[in-house]
C-alpha cells in the first residue's frame, strides 16, 4: 500500500477528527488515486478546497497522487493572494447564484432578502440538486458533506449547524457577498424579481389601512405577492445592516439629498 502525507489548513480542520487537526498525518491508499478522492476519504468535501500543493507545487483535483507525496490542502483565501498559483476551478462565479438543499429553507429566504438569486426545493434528490447546480452554475449550499462530494458539483459551501442568522453572516463573510447584495429586490417566497407599484395600483390589492399609511410598494413578478415598508421590512433592514454596514448607503444618501431639496412623498 502507498502512503501520502496530508495536512489541512484553516477551517478545513473543522471537518477532521480532533487528533488530525493542525498536523501532518499519513494516509494509506491503493494507487492510482486522484487528489480529490484522497482528500474526500478524509471527510473533506472537494468544494471546500481552493488550493492543493503537492510538494510545494500547485496541482488540480484530478492529479494522481503517488507514494511519498505531501499534500498541503487550503480552503478559500480571503486575504492571501493565490493568483500566481493554480486555483482548482476554471473561474469563480462573479455573479453568485445559489441552490439550497431541503434543510436550508430559512437560509434561502434570507439570501433572497439580500437580493441574491437562490433556489430552494423540499422534494428533490441529491442527484437532481447537483445537476441543477452544475447546469445553472449555482453554488450548492448544504449541511450534507456527501452531497458536496458529488463529482458533478463544482461550486459548493458546507453550511454548519446553527442559527439562520449565524449561517447567513458566515456565508456573506466567506464569499464576500456585501458587494453583490441588492436588498429587497427579490421575493422571499418564490425568488422572483420585484417591480415597483404606484400607491394607486397597490390600493387595489392591499388593505385600506396599509395603502393609507405607506408610500412605497412592490409586486413580485413571479407569484404576485405585494411588499411594502412595514415593521417587518424595518426589522429585515436592520438585520442586513448588521451584516453589511454599507448595504443602504447609496439609498440613504439619495433620501438625505431629497430631504435637503424639500422633496418628499406625493
């Protein structure tokens, strides 16, 4: 049997047994074995890996591992520039879109609240989820390590157990999503885009007490649901600003400018 030395860095250690964290250790295997397979035998999904160094040289996921090799395995970098090295994926997803598994419905709604295109179904199997993620170039979100090890999945994120708020904040930080969010532009129920309604149009569909107290309304182009800036909207706005402090800076600047000019609701 051949052996290789592996070491995982940073948050990849969270997938390992305590005695294997932050240290080199030998893994036995029967060659030929690609780096991806060897890494996943250690319970680390390949979607969590951004860079593999074999004896100091960058290699891809399907690179064969031979006896005596040393693999240093790194997660996504946030500060360290790995541009001179070879990343494992052909290209990052510049416009992040997601598909969440059946157990992450609340997280999917929060991502939609941020304006991020997020699919969610509660009745699809793993193979179908992986296929949609691949064909539609979506990041697969799941707490199931085995699903992330599906060979069809190229972009995915493991979502650890915890509160929905903590899961969302961690995902935004990891993928640096603050630059991509467009709050309150998608329906939290069906993922459809929202379009502006006039107060008069909204009055035909909302209770009179709502149309008399609010000025701004939106309708989902998908399911027709109508939204307005009620107390729930304000609560969600505060949640978003707690994650991305500048999420509403442009809109706030426009409102302040309008106030100085004496412009207000009709």
